[in-house]
């Protein structure tokens, strides 16, 4: 099934895994390819649309006119779908998180996973200018960004 979130086409299809059971595979033209284990297409669409609207509005306000609206829209979709996947996996693995809300929480933008995704997103699109764009979205100073980038590099290359 092809659905539209804002103006982004999202492909959703059911798949079966002997380990996780019925899942929804979410793919986009921008390279997202994630399983949403034990979810329905309806749940994925509702949660993604609600979270996308909240994240997109928040990032648009932060970016003002400093970052293209198309980039903010695509970044919002990437963050929402990646975090939905992460929240969902954690909920499946930890019994105490069984009722965890899968909607994106704006305070999660300050966490390592989100900031790492923001850096990777802009690095891919703007290899020469990614630090400036990242610092706008994350609110980091030059020094904070340098430290974060060094930490990320060390963490990913253990």
C-alpha cells in the first residue's frame, strides 16, 4: 500500500517473520527501509502522521528560514520513522515498556540517537556544510558540536 504523509510517499506492506510475527515494512524513496514489528498498517500510519506533524512543526520553528523547508520535512520523516522503529523494538524487548506510547517525544531530539540521525542526514545531503545545519537544529555551540562529532566517531568505530 502506498500512503502519503504530508507530501511524502510511504510504502507499507505486511511481512511475516518467524521470530517477530506479523510486521509492517516501511520504505520510502529517500532510503528508509524499516520493519515495524507487531504493528498494523493503520497503527503505523496514525502514529507516524501524528508524530510527523509535531516534529515538523517544531523543527520548522527552530530552523525558521535558515534551512530549506524540504530538508526539514524529510528530516522530520526520517526522525519519526527511525524513532518509531526504536521505540517499538524496545517495547517488544522489555516487558515493562509494553504499554509505551510510540509517538515521538520532542525531548528525544536532545538524545544521542536523534542527534546522530540529524548529523548523518545533513552529512549525506550537504557534506561541506553539514555542521552549520546540525548546529541550527540541535542548538549546539561550535565546541559542543565538535565534542559530539568526536564522540559519535569514536562510538561508531569501536
